């Protein structure tokens, strides 16, 4: 074996770990950047919840069958569920999001009827636990694989963006003078991508060729492939009403094109 061959193989061996470390640093940096967005969204939510008295806390939200207390309690338990996944990523020991769907639903129902101050304090404490758990992960731990409620496997680096999506969508659900148009412009495209990803591949969903005008006037296109037969439906519109339609919070009347009915969100 020639000296040049030995040198070439040694170079490859050194390159692979370096590429892995670069990937870890990049994923970790993006996750931590998104954690900053989560903190800002949490502060906006905290402000809105702090303005609710007992009467308003137990009034209906925009989600059928749920009061504002249900929505806020769900957000608290969702934070704790993500803490479980972050702990899994940090320790390597499996921690499921919830013990069961029944336990999750029971916790939300039980917590929804508390005094407004107690519901608010619960949300704050859970949000703090989430922030602390995120700060503890190393670069490599952000790439650890975890599994969500549907057993879908994904890297822990996805968790901050998943939490951010929950915060903004459910802040809209609280019906407290906050709509999809109030989401920071620079986060809208990622929100749209997350919403589309939850509908792609649904056997009960239509295929859609979606063109969205972002707040800055730029256009983005997504192909939402569903399981129903037929040609893709061409749909276009501005970001806020598109997000409302994709998440089941709007009927799509503000959109252009052949707007189909989407499967239930969830």
C-alpha cells in the first residue's frame, strides 16, 4: 500500500467525525435559536393568560368543547410532555410524552376547572420546566432520536419548533384578540411548513397544490399529497387565512381556487 493511499484513508476517517460535529453544531444552533422564539411566544401567552379572570377563564375557547381553561391546561401538559422527550434525549432513557392518551385527556379535563390564578401558575411552572430542559442539552443530544404520540420518530432538535407551533396556534384558540396575522413575520413560513407536514399523506385528505403569499410579499409553494383520488386542488392565498384553513380554524373562504374540505385537525 502506498503512502498516498494511507494518507487518503486517514483523511476520510478524520473527515467523517468532523462532518458529524458540524451537523451537530448546526442542528443545536437552530434548536437554540428557536428556543428564543419559544420564550418570546411564551411571554406573549403569559401576558394574555394573566388578563383572564375566573369568569373569562371558563368561557368557551374557539375549540369546540373546550374552555380557555382547557386550552391553557393543555399547553401546560404539552410543555411537560416535551420535557419528557428532552429528558429522553439527554439521558438516553425512554420517556414517553404521555403515559397514555386517556391520562392526557383526564389531566386536561381535571385541570381546566381550577381557579384562573392556579391555571396561570401551572402554565408558568411548566413553561419554566421546558426552558430549563432545553438549556441542558448538549450539541450531540439535540440529534438524539425520540418518539411522539403517534410513535413518529424525530430528532430532539425538532422539539422547539413543535412547541412554538403549539403556542401560536393555541394562543389563537384562546380568542383573546390574537390571530394568525399576529404571528411574527419571520416565523410564518416555518409555521406553514409545519401545518402542511401534518396533513401530508393523510388517507382521508385531498391533494393540494398550495401557493402562499408571505407577509413580505414573497410566494412559497407546497404540494400537499393526500390519499383521496383526483387531481390536486389549486389553492392560493395570504399566509394568515391559509394557516387558519390548514389548522382547521378557518373555512378557506378567503382563499382562491378550488378549496377542498380538509380532514379534521389532530
